[in-house]
């Protein structure tokens, strides 16, 4: 690649050199820039700016490093400058606000869904026979341990375990039917 550029370089036509550089490295630079900014449109804009810089600074390329390395350095520095810039910070703030608003909408939607599910669950629990409703309520809503439920309901611990298992099965059936 460098040989091809040397031939073009000898023409002393900066536009031809930059066109050739863009052909050779344009997609690679675009991918590099995208890895920094994570936005396709911004990456395309910055890539154009990088090649403009390349055009303007081509006379400073001293051929000590490979052209690709020189170009990468311009691209990386340009991306870092962009990310530090006021414009970028504002875009990031706007993106963060959009994410926050989207997150808030999702939170509201999740809350509504959770409320509906809670209502369904409460209705299903209330529809259970009393012996099952009692252990489910004490276990899930009051968060009592099986030993504590047995003591509170004056039942054997194995009876509590059996009723709890059966209550869960009944709830599952009822909730799946809805």
C-alpha cells in the first residue's frame, strides 16, 4: 500500500493522495471512530473531519512512521478532542436525559404491569381455600419461616410444608389460566 501512495505522492497532488488514503483506510477509520463515539452519524461526520485534517496536514507527514500510523494518530486525537468538547458533553447529557426519560417510561410501564400482576396474584391468593391461603400469606407476605408459621398456626412443620407446596401449585394453575 505504501508503494502505491509513494507513486501518488510523487505527483504532488494532495487531493489525489487524500483520495487514495480515503480509499485505503476510510472504512478502518470509520470503525475506529465509531468505537469511540458509538453513534454512526457522528462517526461519519468525524471521519470526514479527520480526512480534512489529513488533507490540510499532509505536508507535515515526514514518513518516519507508516502513513496508516500517522492517520490513526490523527483519528484518535480527533476523537479524544471531540469527546472532551463542549458539543460532545451536551450530546452526552442529551443522550443521558433521553435514556433517563426512556428509563422512567419503562419504570412507569413496569410499575403498571407489576400492579396488575400484584392484583392478579392477590385475587388468586384470596381465592384459595383458607388452609392454603393462611400459609401462603404468612410465608410470602409476612415473610415468616416455616417454623414460625407452624407455631403461629398451631400446625406441624411438615403440614405447613405440604400446604405451602399445594398452595403454590394451586396458585400456579390459577395464574396460568388467566
